[in-house]
C-alpha cells in the first residue's frame, strides 16, 4: 500500500467523478467481506470515504432501501448528511428532510438514522448500510443493523475511531482477528491521509497519554479512560466453571428494556462472601413472556429488577417469575460493586456473561470538557445495571455486609 489507489468513475445520473484514495481507503475499497470496519485515527478520511462506498453498493445492488447511521441527531445533520449530499447531489439525489431519507433517481432510498433512535430502522429491509462513528454507539444499533440487512444479505461499512473496548472490539474486530470469513477490519493512523497535518499528529503524540494517542490518532484499541470500574481485571477475575465453589445463596439482577436490551444476571454467593456471576440473559425486542421463559431456565430464583419498570415487574410476576423491585441507589450500587472488585471478591464464570464483560470495558463516567462528572454515562449499561441491582440485594441497602 505505497501508492494511492484511484477510483476512476462514479456512475450515476450526474457527471462522473474521479477520486484518489489513500492506502488505507484503497484497502477498504478493495475488501469484499460482508461486515467491513475502517477503524482509524481522527482525520484519517473515514467519513469522506463512507458516501463513496455506499454509493458503490447502491450501484451494484440497485433500487431499494439503504441505511446511513450517525450516533446522534446533531451529528446526523452536521456531519453525515452533508458528507452524503456532497457526493450524491451531483448524482441527482435529493434530501427529503421530512421523510428522513435521501431519494435517488435509480430507486434507492437512503434512510438517515440516529443511533439514539434505533427503532427508526425497524421494518426496513436494507441492501446496505454505512455506520459512521460506530464506536460511539450502543451495541443495540449494531444488532438492529444486522437484523435489517438479513433479508437481502446486505453489506455494512463501519467507519470509526476506537473509543473504547466495547462491542466494536468484541463483536467486530475480534471476530475479524479470529479469521471469520464475513469480517474485515482495516486500521490506519491519522497521517495515512496525506492531507492530515503532521505537526498536529506530533503535537497529540507529545501532549496526550499513550493510550489516548493510540486510540484517537493511531486507530488502536486501548482501554477507555474514565471507566466506572477501572480496577476490574478480566485476567484475574474470570474463572472456569470448574473453579467455581458451591453457592450458599443465589439471586438475579434484572434491567428491563425493549429496544434497549433486557439484561439479567444470575449471581451466586460463596461461603467466604465472594460473588460469582454464573449466568446471563440478554435480549432486546422480546416480549415479557419471552423473558419469563428465558429466566425460568435458572429455576426458582428471586430476581431484583429496576423499580422504575413497575408494570413490567407486575406482568412478569403474573407469568410466574419470582421478582421484586430492586434498590436503585446508583452511587451505592457502584460503591458496592467497586468494593467487591477491590477486595478481590467478584468473579465471572467464563462464557457465562459475555455482555457483562464487554460492558465493563465501556462503562464510563459522564464528562464535561474532559472532566468526569459524578454520574455514569447512560450507554452500554444494561448488564452492569443488572449487576448493581443484584449486588445491592445480596448486601442489603448500601452494601453493608462485611465484604
């Protein structure tokens, strides 16, 4: 990849255009895998590449529905739509703002979706999808995209900086690294883009921590700063099923959702007070009857659920689930979980709770101007909330057991 690749023509109703792609973009352009991720440093040319890739998919697959997705509505209108229309307007496409889509003369409709409203993508059988800044999104959006692409076996391009070690790593990058045929990740630094200033790249290298520089300028995964549970150690705190001792009591924590996943964790407490996570239920867009059936496989267990979901709790009780409202003091719950981690009394059985392990690596404090606030960010928090409910139920209000 020493020379620029050239896309000679972009076909459409309007005039043809010629594009020069830098090596990272060219490698992505040539990739044929179904799920393709361009994970790169800031300013590397990710967002400018997305419209080009999506228009090629439209030319190849023809009339029908497509998706273009941004993390929030502000970024949709400020970044993604201008990037798309910068290419597509010359191809005869028009932005129908009221309908929330771009309409093209060849019969393609590109639905413009904000990831904070993932339900807007439901019902669309998409032939292709471009997801910009995917690392800022909840895993639910990726789940919805894959479901919406299923009917036509459409392809997806994710363009992003690696903001944390969450679902993007576990569900995309790790699968590509493991050699799964449908997945491909292309990674490059900011200065792979010839237009990115080397002086700015070097300033960031001098002034940022090594981890932040690696994430935001080299496009490499590193553990996020501002983690709620920075002392969590997967190497030390995950165990094999054979290493788990008998439980003296068991219960479950349950965070209820619809588009956001419902997450349930089965916890067992050993005689020495160590808490073991031994099972996980994690599903979105499922009925309460579905959840009741899934929880039923754990037997007669009392579940402690988000008290704000009073109606769902009552319905689950009618469906035979042994359930009660949980203590929902966020600060006390985080303190109780932190106490267990720091005293080395929390373990997760390997394979039992993959979503909890993923969320541990992406659950961060809210920040303003780079300064952490005293509340966790409401994203990637479903399993960790379920853990908090369960831990407080085991320890009593404010975790007053002698952990």
